[in-house]
C-alpha cells in the first residue's frame, strides 16, 4: 500500500528500465501515489543507487540494453538483502519467470501491467491456487521461444554458446531473440 503522507516517510522504489518513456510514465504514476521514486537505465546505475540509498522495493525490467535483469536480481539482493523485487517484461517465458523467482524476485509480470497490479505483486507472494490453467496448448513457435530462453539461461546469456547448443547459426539465433515471443 502507498504510505500515508502525514505519518510516515514515503517508501522508496527503485525503477530499473531502459525504456525512457515507460520509466517517465511509471515514475509519475507511482509518485502520485506517495512513493519516492529513483530511476536507473542500466545495471551499473541501479547498483550505484543501492550503494547510496536504502530501497523498500524495486521494479526491474528483464531485458536491459546491456545486460539481463536476471543477473541484476542477485546483485541487488547482495547489496540489499531485504529488497522486494518485481520483474516486468515484454519478453516473458516460463523459464525466465522461474529463474527470476529462484534468484529472489517476489513476483514476475508481463508488460504492460497497470500500476495497481504491479503494487499488488509486491504483496502477493503466496501465489493464487485458484488461477485458471491454460486450456489451449502453446504454439510450436511459443515452445521454441521458451526452449531458446531456457538454453540461453543455461549458457549465462552467451549467444555463441547458446547457438552452438541449439545447433543453429549465431545470427539466426540473434534474429529469433530480436522478435517478440510467440503468443500463447
């Protein structure tokens, strides 16, 4: 919940995303709710901010320009162990969701997500046992996307090693990674 403006200091949220428009809109929306927002566009900026300021929460994009948000989760938790992190991504897959939770994120959401859903994600760490199961089987393209993501994680995001493991040309893999994931 948003802090009371009268009684307690504002909760500090670190917003890490390389999309400047998204960052500006999200910062404005969260600020209006009474949160104190700090922004970073790179992992390096985010880590520098956590050295200077204690944060209650962090909203972290999965795909940053120079690095994976997954790598940043562990680094942020090493500096601030109690930091609650929600991962946001436009490139969701089961393997990255599982890995984000294993690394210490409290939740994982697909973009676009409303501010209310993002804030609820910080508190909803127990899961929803009544969530509906997917009735439709994923497409072949979706299965391929998730497999590529899983192998990419196994190879610490090394494109060349992943391409070798998948038996495809590096440039072909890079093209596949540039595309949005296939629909469910």
